[in-house]
C-alpha cells in the first residue's frame, strides 16, 4: 500500500508538470499527519490553467473528493493517500501550506 501511494504521488506530480504546473512540491507526511501520506502543491497561471491541470489528472486517476473546481483559485483533489493542492499564485501565498508543512521531508518525482 505504501509503495502504491509513493508511485501515485510521483505519477501525479509528473502529470502536473506535463501541463506546465509551476513550483511543484511534494511533502511526505507519513508519520506526521493522520490525514494523508502526501501533499502535492503546485501553482497554475490562471483559473483555466488550474482546471486544465485538474482535468488532466482526473482523466487518469479517480479522486475520492474534489473541492474548488468551479472557482479554481484553489482546487483540491483527494486521493486518500495523496492530496493535491492546485493554487493560483495569490491563493498559494495566502494559505501558506509550505509554512505549515515546511518541516516535512520532500519527495523527488523524476524518472524512476
């Protein structure tokens, strides 16, 4: 199960990169949070760009829960073991998830 979530988080990060999502960060929250194993945080250039990234991910993976799809300043895709946060630059700065989880280890997602 743990290996599956590690593979999923890397796959999703690469999918975000394919659609030109910016500043992709993966936090490994295993042992730090009961909510999920990983957070992926990325920035989109516009609401349309953020929705496009989300739709690209959802074509391949089935989320358990989706928030913010209409407004698209912050779209959250919940895959249980992996939670994806797609932000506008302003929303990312405002909510500051990196400040909250900055002590967590990060994960590289390049080719395995």
